[in-house]
């Protein structure tokens, strides 16, 4: 969608063609006798990156302040001190400066593509070719992955930047006293480093708090991206990361550090959930693993640990709605793996009650989805433009788990009819779609950044369409075929009438032949319905008709 009718703040096209090689074009009207002080530098420069993307110092300061106040509190791994000006940040950390600006400044689709290309070229040149491992590169990559939309892709375009960030984290952690010799007793490590250095005394690296935050940010994105949701993280929560967290907690340097520590603690729990309930690749036709009775004891233990986070981390409360929503989704992550397990048959059961031991876990999963969905839907649409990737992943994860849970109708240990009465999924999905659509409208009116694609569609409008599409698909699967005689509740009858109405449409008849297996949901989470032969221009039954947007030409 275009920005016609709105003035994009800080976009000075006239100065773009006159940029100097350093990326800063001085004001030719500046008095040559004026000392090059901070004030002069803030008012007499224009920052330029790619054609049609330049910023005056004043606008850069405004956007940097937005980053500090609206984005850092929700993703506190790369804070910028209030005393640091935009000009100073550009001079000292140019890559980080532009990674921040691309996350905040509204841009056209073409400019966003050009900025993305620049980020990749710059990172690859410095990290791979020049073997640079500066903290600026890690900070910039963490910011770009958090708000740069690369998490949607599964291919090399996403993994290349992520792998560079992971490599930088490994470089930073390997330079500490333990590093590759961490398996040795601490009393021997110093002498071992002397031996490795061929007699030279090694200088032990002691990371600053800024570096430790960035290292923890690299760990967070590596273990939080959707591609890692069902796999092991490539960065393990090692003792070095524990020391980083401890140092930040003891220093209490910034208010946002409380949120950082809470996020890291939640992510550590999520990693252990994946370790306890892994999701290995299975051959086609291979049966699901059995849910054993003692699994409930493991779930109960981890559940207590999750509940303890709310008690021990004061920042985790309803007054922090974004962090609260992320916390509530953690409980969904705890119980969702149970959907990938099957109940033991009477012949496979060790005890008489084991065939029904999974039921309690599925019920807890349903309750977790209820609270998580409520917390996510309570978010104000004005904050959507500043949400980091992990909150979008939370929405997708909750939707995935809810649909799988309410379609688990082939087992004897779960009553989907009762579950569907408890969880009104069509209504939740409708509200999610409306929320995304409203967020896109607000961003367009207010002038917030909207992630645009080549066809000028926006991220939020695409998400709204996906939510409505999934809702209709769920309705086709949740209602029994007309020829089957079943006793239904009033809610099910209403659901059936709504489903039958649009199933009779000729262009929707193909929906009934698609299965909702695990592979489908993983693809939907990461890519959306792009690989499915679906006409995206078709208006769904509950989709509002928006007025056409004027073109950018």
C-alpha cells in the first residue's frame, strides 16, 4: 500500500543525489568559520544510504527517540544511551544506525528492498570477507533480525543473516577464559591458554555490559525464530550466558534490563521444553511417539518454573502488555508438544490410567491458549508497528496450537466437541484478522513504518488475509459432513450453517481436500498460504471491503 497523501518524515530526496562517499552531505550554506561542534553537526548534515532514503539530523533524532522509547522496552538487547545523538551514532556505528533507521522510518517497497540489499552486502563483507567481529555488527544484525522481516523466510535469505549473528556470538564467547577449554577445571585453564598460545600469556576478555546484552540478544533470536521453534537452538544457554545475565542483574544499569532478564529467563525455559519434548523428523507413515504417564510430572515441574517467573520477575505483569502476552504464550509452548504425541493403547499402557494421561495436558493447553489469545488481543494497535518478531511468532504459534487442538478428533482421550464449546476459535481468529487490518490502517494514517512487498501489499494486510483464510478453513474441517447424523449443540449448529454457506461456493470447494498435518501448520506459520492454489484477490465472507488505495506513481 502506498503512502500517497502522507509526508514521510525525514525523506529528503533532493539531497540523495548529492551525497558524499561517507554517506553524509554537509550543508553548503554552512559558515566555514563555524566551529564543527555538536550543535552544528546535528543541524547541518543529511544522512544518506540508498537512493530515495536520506534523513536530516533532526528527523534522525526523532526516529532514534522512537526507537529508545517504543522499541527498546520490548526488545532491550541493543539500547542506545540518551546521551548519544544520532550524529554520534552514525559516526561511530554506521551499520547499527541504519539498521535502527530501517526499523523505524517509513519506506516504499523499492527502498525497503534496497536497504535490505545494503544490509546483506555490508554484513557479508565485514563478517565473512574482512573477518570483522565488532560488537556493532552483532548489534546491527540483532536489530535487523528483530524487525527486518527476515524471520518469515526459511531459505538462505533468512538464514544467512542469522548465521552471521550466531557466528559473532560464538566468536565473542570463545574469547573468554573458558571458550574452547571450558571443559577443563578453572585452575588449569590459564596454563592451558599459555600452552595454546605457545608461551604467550593470553589476555582474558572481559565483556562490557553493552557486549553482554548483544550476546544475549544473539542467543534470543537464534532460539526464538520460527525455524527454531521445533528444533534445538544453535546457541545453547551455556555458563557464559548465565554469567552475562548475572552481571546485568547485579549492575542494574538500565530500566530495560529487567525486561531483558525476564525474556532470557523465559527463553531458557522454552529451550528446555524443546529438549524434553523434541520434534524429530519422522518418516511418512511412522506412528507418533507415545505420551507416557510420567510426562505429566515433567510438565508439572516446568509449569511451576513458569509460574515462578511471574513471582520473581516484577516486570512480568499486566502493566507490561507486550511482555505479558509473550509470557502467557510460554505456557502454550509447554503443552503444545503433547499434540505431537499419541495416547497409549490399552495394550501399550503400563498402567490402567495411562491411555488417558494425555487428556489433562491437552486441557491445560486449551486453557493456556485462552489466556494467551486474550493477552495478544488486548495489545493496542498503535504498538503493532513496533512489535519485534517474537510477538508475531507468538500469535502464529497460538493459532497453530488452537487449530490442532480443536481438530484432534481421531483419538479417544480428547473430546473436541467440549473443547470447541470452551474455545470459540472462529471468533478469536476473526478478531485477530480485524486487529491486523486495523493496525495496518493506523500505521498508514499515523505515518508508522509498514513492511511493504513488491505488489505494495503490507505485512499486516497479508496477516489479516491469512487469519481470515485460516478461519474459513477451520470451519470446513470443524463441521461434520451433511450426510452424517450427529447430535450437535446450538453453537455447533450455528457453526455448521456458516460453514455450509461458503462451502457451497464453487471457488472454495477445494478446501475440503486439504489435510491439516504438522507440515501444513509449520508452512503456514513461516510462509502463509502462498504455496496453496488460492485466489488471494477473492473477498472472504467476513472480509470488509476497503476503499482502493491510490498508486505510488
